[in-house]
């Protein structure tokens, strides 16, 4: 799902990205076709697959995002309290981790970065190696198609959603 959420791919491309046997991908794609989640177009001799604009595809994307959060918290349990507080915060409409921790490229000097939308404004929170939170108010919320907006690009490509899956889905898939 994550591969197709990033764009159209043919079976071999999905197999290469995931490093999974080609036939396993064929079987899973056939299953997802039957569940009204993926669709394809024929380009030359290849079928190129993409996510359908369907309720089922939306549900699969939101399940995938929940699974990513569960895996992320298993690797970084010290962030459980932060996630719990943000999920319970009625003012917060959208929150996600991004940056080095979500890319699995963290080192001992890496900071935990959280993008947060709350009460009509957006902010970037950084949890430093010293155990302190630093806050930076942002001028605008992340959006798709903003040329040169590195924060939006970073969030779209490497994120772990904390809250606001519907908001994220609407911004990415329209």
C-alpha cells in the first residue's frame, strides 16, 4: 500500500522496492483488485497499478498509517506519552512525525521532529537529544504541490501519522 500511495508502479517495480518475490506481489495485487483497492492501466505490455479512488482504498491507507505508527512506537517507546497526549488533544487536528527518525536514519545526535496543526496554526516541534522540546511556529500548513516547500515534501515522503489521517488523505489524494 505504501508503495502505491507514493505513485503508480508495475509489478516488477513494486517487487523491487519491497524486495519481495514477484509472484507474491501478483497474488496480493489480484486480491487488492478484488477488494476494489487498486486499479491498472495497460502501458505497452505492462499493467501499471495505482490506488483507486474508493472507500476501500481510503480504509486501507488509514490502516497502513495506523500500522506504521504501531511499528514506530515499538522501536521508539519513549514517544508513547507524546503520541497519547497529541491524540487526546481536542485542539490538535493533525500531527505527524517526520525527519530522521521516520527514515530510520537517526544517529545519537538526531532530533525527533513533529509537525502539528492546532487551533488554526501550524508548528514544528523538535525533541532534542537533551530531552527538551523546542517549538517553531510556521507560516502555513503543509500542502501538496507547493514548489520548493521542503517541509511539505518531507512530510509527504517520510512521515508517521499521529493524528488526522483523514486530513492527510484529503491533502494527498484530493
